[in-house]
């Protein structure tokens, strides 16, 4: 047996094709998309929980703001009544009563119920973080409803009441009515 010139260990066969003994390349099976891996299940579950919590918190916020929406509707109705009857004293009484009811809804009764005059106006200013009640059109709330005839800027009060209903927040720290 003669040795091959390239490899001394293999026998030399002149008609043997070395590539004939090779097999085709076998590709691995394709990876299926279903069922997903555990990490995708975990991520999907976390996304669903986060969406559920977000929807629940949005619903709770929307529900907690219901009194504001109803108060705005009532304030519009009060203004419509004023436009028909043109009685500023009646508007002022209804306006004060509405703001007091809104305040009693949001703040503790012990903090709001006894407020009148200047302390009431200061409370409205501090909760809305403005000075419109004590230095602006809201000054009429101090004694206006107790007077027989007063000049009432109903449009300014309407705008101011609308803003207060939408924007009132908790009292700043250290502020007591």
C-alpha cells in the first residue's frame, strides 16, 4: 500500500473523491413564536397589572372629582337664574351657599362650618392660592349678603367661583382658617 503524498497515513486511491463522503449541512429546526418564553409571560403580566392599576387610579380620581363637576353645573344654573331674574342679592346668597357646600364636601366640617366674613374670604383665598376673594371681586362675600342693596359684579364672581371650584386644594401647612 502506497502512502498518499499529502497524508502519509491514508492509503492512496487514485479514483476516490474525498468530498464524496461529506454529508449536506443540516439546519436546526425553526424556533416557534408560540408559546413564548417565560420572560415574555412575566412582562405581559406586569404590563397588564400596570394598566389595571392605571385605569383604577384614573377611575378613582374621576369619581373623587364628581363634586366639582356637579358644583360647576349648579354654578351655571345659578347664573342662568340670575340672568332671567336679575336679582343680585339672590345670586349672592346662592353663590355663598354653593361655595360653602363645596368647601364642606372637601374640607373637615370643624374647619369650615363656622367661617363667615373675613375668615371665610381668607379661607377661600388660601385654598385657591389667590387674593381675588379678599382683594378683588370676592370682597362682596364679607358683608354683601347682609346688606339690602349692594353692587355685585356677578360676572366676576361667576368667573372667580368657577376657578375656585376647579382649583381649590388643601390648606398650605401652618395655615388655619
